[in-house]
């Protein structure tokens, strides 16, 4: 396994740019782009390999791995007092817990995970 295999690589269509954009979140800023999804992924893999090689040559530590991670299902979200109050009132009105309301809102407003993209 190469060090780059430990990092999630994402290729997605950008309406704004009218092309595919490949990124490696958590590892490096920026990315690659092009008209062919497969070529963008191949170029992204090459760039990530080069980036890791440069970091290692410079003696810089690599960030935590992003691929193959497990998730607990919990995270902390700070929303500010006003939004906290608003969400609590909405949860009470709908007969849900605050956690249930927030989970439902996130689920309803998040596109399904597509491992092919």
C-alpha cells in the first residue's frame, strides 16, 4: 500500500467550472480539473503521490489519514445561542428531541453518499 492510499480522493462535476474537479480533502489545498472524469482521477492520484513525496523529503509530518476511517456517529456542532434556541423551540413544537430534529434536518438536506464520485 502506498502512503497516498490512506487519503480520500474525490472527483466531482462542478457546474460553476463546467468540468470535473479532483481534490484530496484533509491532505492538500487545491486540486486538478478537466473534461474526463477518469483522467482527472489519474492526475489527482499522481499529484497526491508527488505532494506526499515532497512532504516526506522536507521532513514535514503528514496529516491524519482520511480513507478507511470509522465513524462513531457523534460530533460536536457549535451553532450559537440564537440558533440553539430556535432549534430547541422547533424540536419542542414538532415533538422531537433536539438531537432527533437536527439529525432529520441534516439527513433531509444532505445528498446520499455515492462512493463512485
